[in-house]
C-alpha cells in the first residue's frame, strides 16, 4: 500500500478519532487537525492533535480527510456535505489479500482480516479485529464492530451496523441500514432498516 500523507485532517472529536489517529500513525501518516462542530471541544487536543471547528468545506479544503464518527448516518451526512479528498487507512497489523478493494474514507483497525475478492465500500469502518471472508460485499457507510465475523459470500448493504462480536453465516445479506446487536448471530437475511438481536438473530419487534 502506498504511504499515507502527513497532513491528514480528521472530522469528529470523539473516542473513535483517537483510534483513527493512532491507526494513521501506525500506518506511517500523521494527522494535523481534528474538526468538530461542538464548540466545547475547540482548543482541546486528541493524542496531541488540536481540535478546531466548525466543520466546513472552506476550512478543510483539499486536505486528505477521514471522518472519524462511528454513527453511520452522521458519517454519510458529512461525506455528502464536504467536498474533501477522502483517504482510507489500514493498520499495518491487518491481513488484507491483494485482490481486496477498499473505498475512499474507509478505516480498517488493528487485527482485522479481509480475505480474497472481498470488496469494501466508502466511509466504512472495520473495527478492531473484525474478519471479512472471501467474496463478501460490504457497502458504503457500514460499521463492522470489533470482533465481528463475516463468513464467505456475505453481503452487508449500505449503512449497516454490526455490533461487537456479531457473526453472519455464509451468503446471508444484511439489508440497507439494518442493525445487528452485540453478539447477534445472523443465519438468514435481515431486511432493510431492521434491528436484530440474539442467537439466532431475530428482529427486536418480533421478540415478544
Ligand atoms: C441492538 C441494539 C442496537 C439495540 O439498542 P436499542 O434500540 O436501544 O434497544 P434496547 O436497548 O431498547 O433493547 C431492545 C430489546 O432488545 C434486547 N437487546 C438489546 N441488545 C441486545 C443484544 N445485543 N442481544 C440480545 N438482546 C438485546 C434488550 O434487552 C431489549 O429487550 P426487551 O424488550 O425484552 O427488554 C443495541 O443493544 C446493541 O447491541 N448495540 C450494539 C452496539 C455496538 O456493538 N456498536 C459497536 C460500537 S464499537
């Protein structure tokens, strides 16, 4: 992978930004500023990086930029609002097959594994130690939580949240903007905008 720029800007000053900054550094780049609309954070530092604001296209300009916000809708809204130069970052302690494609703005944290012919969209998060097996298709604005396991041929559509430790059986599709709760085991397809929990995962509405 080509080396990362040393003038990256991060949007979002929460805890997720800490991991993004640390990951950028481990991958050989540097973050020069964090932008947030929350004025109470301006003047603070995150891992030594100054927090500024507001988030606006003028201030961020053409800088290489990563959105460090875990909420998928918020990340989408900022990505659509800003005309930035989006960069993706993968921690060096990952195993990513050369056939894998990863979209702009996506972050892959330490310990993750992505197997052959998987595709990962833009502005998505592969959190710590997630695994994505062969031929998976992961859309834009997805958050794959820490320790999630996707078997081969899984499709994760736009905007999905897979909570910490969730597992998805082979060839299952998780529909757009659906959520699988922490520890859920998805063995059948999950419909658009549905929240499922448990083993096997069932929709929250259907539990009663
Ligand atoms: C699934 C989830 C999104 C639901 O949140 P919510 O909409 O606020 O729902 P509630 O907390 O009101 O829970 C609704 C019901 O589902 C149950 N439930 C919630 N999460 C569950 C889970 N992970 N496993 C099993 N049951 C769960 C609740 O006990 C509750 O049951 P009840 O109606 O019998 O009392 C949330 O609990 C969750 O698991 N989030 C994962 C977050 C995560 O891992 N993010 C990664 C960040 S790094």
